[in-house]
């Protein structure tokens, strides 16, 4: 149930979704949690789990095109936006690691952080951390569970495309963090030496 429904609850055993669109957002200093599912039983907080939902950031904007489509104008201008893949490792990955660390330090968190992300975005994660991270068998307070999704084939206008789960992966938070810092796809020192010599034309 959402927070507003929780205020009017009749059950003594329920799960409350806390998030920006639920009526109550969980904010800690400069950090905002997407969703927290809290298990309440007989007016006691039993446990909770964190859920982060990410899509892909864009560059530019599609505002003019969106408003033209919404207002059913005869001519819809082309949007001037693109996909900001750089933010996958500049912002998304550090954010997931930091939030997972906070959840792992709670005495009420038993199943860690769940990360829901489009499959193509997670594939960009794998370009940084590799695809051979040891898999954890079960959830735990220091485990990141990743659920990837993809859109099904296009449908006729006016219909909704289906969203299908593609993969579920579980990693140790420490392993995930270490891979981000010293991932297998980092350039070598020799590559850096060569690039600087190449720029200076002293090969």
C-alpha cells in the first residue's frame, strides 16, 4: 500500500511503499531513496528493503516535441535529445554503490538493495565491471540484486508494449564496488604512456 493508504490502514500486517510518488519520500542528507518497501506488523517496523529504479538519462530535451504531440498539433518538431550513456558510470554506478552501502548498515535490512534497470543500460555497466562477477545464491543485507528488463516488439498505435524481465543477478556489494574501482576493462598504464607519447609526437 502507499503511504496515504497506510494512514487509513485497517490491517495490522502490511507492506508500505515509501517513495516520491507514494506520499512520503525517504531522504537522508543529500541522498534520496527511490522506493523503500517497509513491512509493518502490529505497529512495529519488522524490516524493509530498498528498490532503485533507473532508466537512461538524456542529453538535450524533447519538451517541444512532447507538447506538440500532446496538443495534437499537425506538425511535431524533431526532438533534440540523445541518450547520455556517460552517466551510467559517472552517476548511476556510484549512486547504487553508495545506497547499497547505507542499506547494508541497517539492522532492519535483511535483503539488501534491489536495482531495476533496462537491459541495454545494464550492459553498459558490464562494460565497466565485466560480466564475470561471482554470483551470490541468495539475497542478503550486503547483496545487490539486479533485475533487468526489455521492451517487447512494437505494437499498433494506442497499445502498450510489454515489459519483460530479462535477467536476475545477485552480487556482493564489496565485489561490485571493487569491480567499479578497478574493473577489468580499465586501460593499462602502458596504454596511457603510449597515448601521451603519441600526443607529444615522441614515439
